[in-house]
C-alpha cells in the first residue's frame, strides 16, 4: 500500500505545475515543513508533549505512530488536500525526525506549491537516508527538470539527467524515471530519444505519462510509432 501511495505522489509531482505557480497566501506554520522551522511558544511545546504522550498510549512505538500519520498524509495529498496532508506529515516528523519519508513528503508538498528549490532541498534530506531509492531519485530528477524550465540553467538539466540515470540503474522498470529522461532529451532537442524514453515509460506504467508534456513533444516531432497524434481524440484513445 505504501508503495502505491508513493507512486501516486510521483504522479502529482510529474503533472502540470500551472496551479502551483499561482500566487499563494501566507501559510500557517503548522502546514509548513517541520512547522516552518521556527521556535515554538511554551503553549505550543506543551501541546506537542500532550500529542506525543497520547501517541505513546495509542501505538506500540513512535515509529509506528509516525508511519500511521504518513499514510494519512499521503491519502490527503492524493485527494488534493495539500495543507491537510502537510500537517499530517508534520505530525509524523514530530514523532520520528529520522523517518526519511517525512522529508520526501515535504518535498512533494513544496513541489505542488510551486516551490521547486525548497522541494529539492527536502528531497536531498531524504536522499541522505536512502541514496539508492529509485523512486526518490526520480522525484528529485523531475524536480530538477522543473527547475530548468523555471530558470533555463543547463546545470539543472544536467543534474536532472544524472539523477534520473541513477534511478534507472537502481530500478530499470522505474517508469517515472524513464519518462523524466524523456523530458531531459526533449529539452536537449533530441526528440527521437525523447519519444523512445516516453514509450518505454508508458509501456511500463501508463500513469507515468504526462499529457501536457506529450502535447508539447508532438508539436516538435510526430510520434515515430504513430501511437499518439495531434488530434485530441487520438490522445484520449491511447489512454
């Protein structure tokens, strides 16, 4: 179940960023990663202690409790309730700061808010715990692709390629990493290679297919396999 949730989070990560780029109002610290990393008041610290004591009574360990709140967070995130998910991830982090999944989740949250640099920072924290985690590597790689789209700095595209290559080496069947490499080749204007990697990813897992990116690729080069065409109906039929 956990694996499925993480894959679903990756779909969110690789999807359209238009909604996340809109101007966001100031957020309450409780829905910022690690509670905004700001000093808490005495009242807030007492509330945390009460929460931890309650969890100690309800779960066999804080590790178990942390994992419970992580699962709830992924559920809310998959429903599009980003702030509610972020708060659950914060509770999971409070229970176990060494739970690398919390940093991974914070990265997904920040990415969905359009904060690509902050997302990469959180993913890097998670990577220190799991340096060969293929799904995590593909998430970081996709974040660097988005960072390149934002600032057009070639170093970010090179970093994306390196991370996505590592992801594929760790798991050759990681469809999201293959789809990410397709985007790297696209931005390097190597459209035939981009199509090849897009099809390889799609064949493994159709959920890795980003239709916004697909439409953009088709404007530069027709699908060599003829599976996708410019007509909207054809794109829908291939789903």
